[in-house]
C-alpha cells in the first residue's frame, strides 16, 4: 500500500526537495514494515472477538428498549440495529446483550 501511494505521488508531482524528504519517509516506513516481527500479534486484529452477531437481541442503555442487531463494526465499535423507536446506531458500550435471547 505504501508503494502504491508513493507511485501515485511520483506520477502526480514534479521532483522537488519536499518530495525527496517524503520519499525518505516512505523508505523508512517500508524498511520498518519489512523488519516487523511476524510473531507479534497486535491487539484488535481479531475481527470476531467481542463481536455482536447479526440477529442478536440487545437492550439499549439510554432508553432500555430491546432491539435487534443488524451489524457490529468491530473497528469503530458501532452497533447498528432496529428497535421500537426505529433504526439505532450505538457504541458497543451502550448496548447489553440479553442473556436469554428472544424466540420469535
């Protein structure tokens, strides 16, 4: 991805001193990424850990309504769903998963 960004900049701008400094920074970033140990696991890369699956019933903390989840974006921690009040967007910390899921 860094190489692609560098290629776009090379095609779009003429050669100048600020561009040379930018190329040096791209090179440093590429070297760092190549040296990065493959065994280190960064937190937050597991897409499924802590995810609220679609179709799960939750209770909204701000109005205590029950809603059903359509999507949970684990990167931004936003839960999207539908309740009696209509469509909702809430932070993951603003919803509680019901212990016993409703059977419809």
